[in-house]
């Protein structure tokens, strides 16, 4: 990746997508075009939101980061739903959830830094 993508939260989100993508071959066909596809799209939208916010002025970042945070929370619910419906196993769920939690903490800190100043 080039310097413009040298943002820790972007790297973490990028890695989340790579991990998620690697799991796609284990997903049952009936789930591939429903919950899996929706989750895949959300991760890409989260990446887009993070990158977009990184190019904005501080006061312009807040709405983008809030929208990205909402998408991350929706992704968290969909990943849990995939575990509960056995689309993914518990090990994959744990790996994904750990990564999502870390991105959430980073995003929350970034959002707080734009609101409090």
C-alpha cells in the first residue's frame, strides 16, 4: 500500500476485508448472495468511509465517521447472525469479531477527537 493509505484504522479495515474474503469459500451457497454479500459490501463501505474521512477537514469528518460507525455496528450484528445461523463457525466469528472490535475502538477514538475540538 502507498503512503496515502498509511492510516492504522485503514490498514486494520483492509486486513478485515482480506480475512473475510478468505472465508468466502466455506460459506454455503444459499447464504453467499444474502447475508454474506451484504456483509462484504458493508466492509467495503467502511473502508470507503475511513478513506473519505481521512481526506476531509476536521469539521467535515464527524458525519462521515458517524455513518461509518453505524455501518460497523450493523456489520457486527450481521457477523453475529452468521455465527448463530451457522454460516460461519465460532473460530471464524471470533477472529472477525476481534478485528471489528479493534476497528470500533479506533473509530470511536477518531470520532471523539473530531467532536471534542
